C-alpha cells in the first residue's frame, strides 16, 4: 500500500509541471496602451501606460507570481534566474483580482510604483519606440506570451483580435474602440440611427445623401417626361400622316391591284389546266377586268363638293303668274266665267 501511494505521489508530481504549463498557455497578453493621454485612469486619477491580461480558458487560474518584462536581454538562456528576475516585474500576491476565472481580464498599470497598488508595476515603457512585452511563468524561466507593440498615437491601443499565433492576430485600435477590461472583439447592439449619428456627427453625409436623392429624382423625371414628349410627338405625326387624303386612294389602288392580280392568276391557271381551250374567252375576261380596274380607279377626289349655279326658273314670279293668267282666259264671251282648264272645277 505504501509503495502504491509513493508511486501515485510521484506520478502526480511529474504531471504537475505539465498541468501548470498547459494552464499557463491559456494566459495571454490581450491589449496594450503605451501612450495614455485621456483614456483609462488608475485609482489616483493618473493616466499611465497599461497592459491587459486574459484568461481565454473556461477554468479559473491565478496569475500571481508571474512576471512582466520589456527587457529583451532575458531571452538569453545562459542568464541566471536571479539575474533574469531583476529585469522583470512580479505580479504580487494578496489581491483577489489576480485570480482570473474563465474569459476574465485584468489590467496592470506600467511605468508605476508598487506602493500605489498591487496592480501597479515598475515595468518601463517608452511610448516613442516600439516596445517588446513578455509574460513569464512563476519560475521566470518559461516564456508564456510576448508581443512587440508598435509606436502608438495618443489613446490608441494594440489589441489581440484572434488566437492564430501570428502577427496578424493583433491590430491598432482607435481611441473610441479601446476596450480595457473586456473582450476586444465585442458585439454591440446599435440601432441604425445611432450608428449613423456616430459615423456622421456633423451631418455632412446626410446632406450629401439628401441632395443626391433629390437630384436623382429630378433627373429621372426629366428623362421620363422627355421620352414621353418624344413619344407623343411621334404619335401626333403618325396621326397627321394617316389622316391625309392621298393615302386612302393609294390604299384602294393597292387593294384593287391585288384583287385584279388574284383574279387574273385564277383565270390563267384555269386556262393552263384546259390547255389553251377557250383562250379568247379568257382574254376577254382579262380585258373586262382591266377595264373595270380603270373605271374604278379614277382621279383622286378632293372631298370638296362644288355646286355650280343653274337657273331653273322655279322661283320666277312672272312665269308663274303668266301660267295662272293663261289658265283663266275664256274662249268666247258666253263662257267668260268658265275656266279654260277643266281640272280647275
């Protein structure tokens, strides 16, 4: 039993470094600000450079005793551990905030003094130069994570946006996108109106869009009415041409020509079928058809009726009176009161 206990303890001791190493890999440098002008403040209202650490696992892990450094000389494997520790800043014990639960973040202030708080480190930051920042384990021998931060503008940050292990996993974030203490990639529920106000605070975009819509509508109306006017003018011209008088006789001539041609074709076809029999009859019929064509297709009438005056004498008062006078003249004195025309009785 004692042998089994010793073996179990030995295996646990052997597995502990591997377990710690696996847990260490879940601790990452997440966001850095080297030129803090008006961004995050410490407990004393000071704007200091800061570093954010993230536990990207779903297990709780305490980062106390780990080291932060910006001195590349610690990469020398021949350097002793005590000498390496002198060039680092330790994350102190005694603060519950160093006990990171899953997906939790912690912000450490750099270029500061430990007496100001447990999260204030002496790690030196030069905002005018690119800065290499590294995170070491509690033994100061294993490099857990590191990143080279480029020169940043005031209140800009250098943040991790992915975990692929490449330089493309990081990006420079503007002052309005800095996210100390929370995830760098966040989903914000924002209305379209709020987004438009944020992206166009002075209304220039709104003015340009409104003018563009107005001018586009005016251009569309101009094109529409121009095409409509052209169409109406063409239709009016077509009606005028169709209503002209010469077109009707021409149409009639074409119809009559087609009719005579059709009749002539039938006659010739029948003549061929009869092999020339009654040729004179067919010729006479063709002549009559041509004569009919000439009679029907005459000069084009103007459509104006002209009435020539002709004196008929129907309204001549003298002739009427004479007629009536002659009708009542007696033939002899004895029949003076008897009219000449017996029909007048």
